[in-house]
């Protein structure tokens, strides 16, 4: 079996301190995504966690990126943190209305559902949410250790939903198993690099893991350590190591 694709990018692109570090002088913010897309083939959209997307803005995202570019979209915190996976129908409808241009263009990748750290395991509520997910790829990032158990893994597997691995020494959690034929990794904070940067040794270790994993799963990986543009350097270095 041939290796599956590995998509590596950053959690967002609209960061002021990337000006001069990532975006050249004189490049206006409206051109930042197009410039980002010359370096990466995917991005994780975090703004949708805080507010619903506007279809006209999303249509510009589609226009500013190549045809094979993939957007991961983070679900609304209203659904995950306020309603805590209740009343899914109306909330999901509003979320998808905003990102309709992504769906129509075929550029929508996984939808990320990040639960708060004080949200303990609740199998009934999880099953309720899984039953109401729209077609497409979905993944869940649990931040309370009670979720990491065989019953939850089985539920996710039944619905074809991935379990996110969130790498962060400030929040140690079990390394999750595959629950579908693709994997999702979020790099929040380096363990041994300076100020949250990932060290060369860490990135080489992850490249080795991805080489083994890609034999059985497509991989989506995003660096969320955006300060000082660490995410960009880490993502590009991991890509080079994986392609070497």
C-alpha cells in the first residue's frame, strides 16, 4: 500500500507579529492568505471558534488559494463550550451557512470540535452530537483525561470520527489510537525548544512517527504556537524532514 497524504500547516494565518517574519514588507493583510498558500497547502481556521464566518469573506478565502488547498474549520465555541454539544441542529446549521463557499468548492477538510478542559466524559451527549454531524470529516479534541477510554474510542470509530492528538507539555494527555483512516495532530507548545518553539530533536521524532503512521492513515497536522512565527518555522521544517 502506498503512503497516504500528509497535510502540514498552521492554526491560522492572520497574526500581526508575522508581519516582516512571514509576510514581506508592504504586503497588506488582505493578501496574507494568498502569501501563506505559497508555503503551505492547508490551514486550520480558528476564527470560526469565536464568531460565525461570513460567506463573502469565506468566498475570498476560496479565491485566494489554489484548487487543492484544504481548510480545517474549528467549530463554534457556542456549540462546544456554552451548549456543550446540546441543541446541535440550529448551531450546526448556522456554522455551515457561514462556510458554505468552502463546502461548495470542495476545499473543506475536517471540522474540529475542541471541548473544554472541564468537560468530563459523557457518552450519551457525545453520541447525541455524533449522530447530528453533517457529512464530511470531523475530529474531536478532548482536554479532560476521562474521555480517553475504549468506550469513547468505539463511539468515534462507529461514526468515522477522528480523535485529535493535542501535543502540549502543559496539558499531558494519553496518545490516542486511530479511530478512522485519518489522523489529526495539533502542536500547541514545544517541550524542549525555547518559549514554546519545537526543537530539532522533537521535530525529527515527529517526522519518524508520521512516516510510520502515513502507511495506514492520511494525516492532518497544524502548529498552534503562532507567537514569534514559531508555527511557520516548525511546520516547514517538519515538512522538509518528512520529505527527505
